[in-house]
């Protein structure tokens, strides 16, 4: 019973993670998800032949050939009869569980206490990479490519031919899941060289190299990347690598993230020296996996550092795996020291506190995402377009989303829409503060910032509702923040008082809008109105 206790504790954050993912995920394809939905749309067009089908499957999105995500979406559609984003998200997120099991296998084959595995699940199953868990295209790209790479490198350590062939096939899946999957080629070569398997090195380099080369046939990058500008500032380029790797620990302070990134690379270098000196390479696939993450950080730095140092939400999952991989390498480096047993309690305690703090801080973000997606589903059903999407995105989705709905390929979630239609309407003396900021949003697009200091998010969710002169209604949730820990302990109130809605309004026509608050089954119309000015085209 006591032997099973650490595994039981390690499984608690896993179960909690998937329960929350199920609660906050919404069946709504958003932004770049339209690329995946368009693939389903073209599949249903009778005139589209198999040649055109495979051409679409291998077409480039940004710098990625997302063949595996597209085909997985199609497979789920064929099985279910319609596409449900929640189902796809669950399948993609299960790959994290698969990764955790692979990492656990190294503890299982060692003499280390299973208690050392507990921090692995506490580090892995957390909300800091919520975009990669709740945004469809990120989950199918980033989350899956990490699993494919880890699984491929894990299988490479075994001598049997079937494992090697499987590793090669899975590496190809990684390459055609996300652009950075190409880096598995180099990590695999390093791992096989470390194992002194020269024949396999040649086969791997040749066949995976062919797959990687085919990636660039007819390649046309559509996303902006200024490599020359990045190379002109090598200091910032290197700093970005460290920030990318250490972002899991500090998402707001690039200095702290940089220190963590330096530590992670230090562990990778120290592990390599240890492997060379001792020839003990049982954990070498994890090292090769960490090399893949470092190379990914370098590639992203090369394409993004010219924009400045920053932590990008959709890359957080790489930082999570980086700190987890570094932790595992550290534990195996000290495996032969008797004093390691004294580290168990502090390591478990620190990661428990860290995990609890991250969940506490990100809890409002998770539920804001849920309410945001539900509100945008309402906006589409009410008005045939999303409110907080750029005009270019709306023009794309207007082309084929109605057809997807008509053909029962996809259905918008309807609970909030029904609640809004059946809500009673009253007038209220409450007021909000608002300010129109034409250059607030990314790309210098128009935003309306609305603050409601009197709402209590601990009682119920509140949405801002706007109505134009044609009686069209638009919804946007208020973003709230966690209470201070001291206030949470003394009052039991998770959220701080008040909320703020920052709304992209470039798609809204100029005119007068009534403002109101939508709570549960009631719309409270305020006396205030907002007048959107005519757009200045100069």
C-alpha cells in the first residue's frame, strides 16, 4: 500500500488537470482553427478529387505543414459524424499523459524512489500552457509534436528492429505535425551516436532526412520572420533562447525566466559530460529530448527575437517540458549519491506549492477563456460573425462556416445563446467606466475598454452586452483577477471585486450602442451609451 502511495499522489494532478480541461474547453474553432475547419469543408465538396485532397493536406500554414492535425480532425469527424472541438482537445491533451508515462518508465527501470516522480506530474499537468490545451490548432501542433518526438527518441534506445522502424515512422509524424518537428532528425542522430549505433545513424539520417527534405518541396512561408534582424543582435538572440526555456517559472519577468533557462541548458551540458565520462546512457533519450526543446527555442528565437524579448503563451508547453526534462536529468545525475533521499520531501513540497500557486493565479484566465469562447459563439449565432476577431478572420470564416453548420459537420454551442434569448430585461442604475482606444489591440486595431468595479465575480459570471440601432446584440465577458492569497484565506473569495472587458471593436460599424450587463438570466440595461466614431481612413 505504501509503495503505491507516491503513484497515487502523482496521479492527483493528472485527474484534476483533465477535469478542469473538460470544464473550461468550449466547442468553438477560433482564429487559426479555421485552417483545420476549411480542410473539412473542402473534403465535403464533391468536385474535390484525391489529388486535391492530399494537396490541401500538405499545404503550408504559416511555416508548418500540419498534415497530421488535418488528418486527425478528419478522422474524428468520420468517426463522430460531426466535429466537436472538445473531443479533439481531449485527444490532443491525452498525449501529455502519454508523455508522462514515458517519463515514468525511466523511474520504473531505475533504483530511484517513485517519490522522485511526483514532481514530474506536478510540473507537467498545470494551466500555465492553457493556450496549448484549449486552443485547437495549438493543441494539435505543439502538444502532439512534443509527444511524437519524445516517443520517437524513447523507442530509439531499444535495439530491436521493430522499435527502430516505429521510431522512424513516429519521427515523420512529428515532422508533419509542426515545423519544429524537423529538429527530431538532429536529436535522433545525437542519441544514436551516443549509443554508438553507426548503422542506425546512417539509416536515420538518410530516411528522416528525405522526409525533412520533402517538407520544403514547394514550401512558401506566409508568416513574417526577419532572420537577418535577429542575427544582427546576437545577444538578444541568445537571451530569447533562455527566456523561451525558462518561461514556465516566470511568465512576466524575462530576467527570472532567463536565469531558469540558463540553469536548464547547464543541466543539459552537465548531463552530456556525465554520459561521456561514465557511459551510463539509460536516461539519454530524455537528454536528446531536452536538446530538441533547446533547438526549438533557438529556432523560435531566430524567427521571433527581432520583435523583442517576450514570453509567448502558445510556446509555454515547451518551457514546461524543458523544466521537467531538466529536473529528471538532475535526479538521475545524483542517483548514486546516498544523500539524494533527503531531497525527496523538499522537492515534493516545493513542486506542490508551485503547482498550487500556478493554478490559483491562472484560475481566472481559464474561466475567462471559457466565457470568452462561449460569448463569441453567441456573437456568431446572433450576427453571423465574431466580435473579437479581426475583419480578415471574419471574412474567411463567413465563406464556409455557414456551410459547415448547414451540412451538420459542426454545431455551435447553444446554452448561452438560449439563455440570452430567454433573459428578462430591466433597467439599472449601475454604471461602468469605458474608454475607446483606437490603437490598443495588436496591429493597432480598435478596442473598447470597459471597467465594472461593482460586479462580484464570486457570485456569478457577468458579461458586457452591447446593442446597436438594428437591435443586434454582442457579448463580451469581463476579465477578473485572483484575490490576494491573504484575502482569499480570510474571506474565502477567490476573485477580486470588479472586472474589465477589453473588446476588439474594429468589426462593429460606427453608431450608437446601448450598454448593459448580462448575468445568468437577466439583462440590465444601463443609462450609458457608447458612440463609435467613423473610422479614419487616412
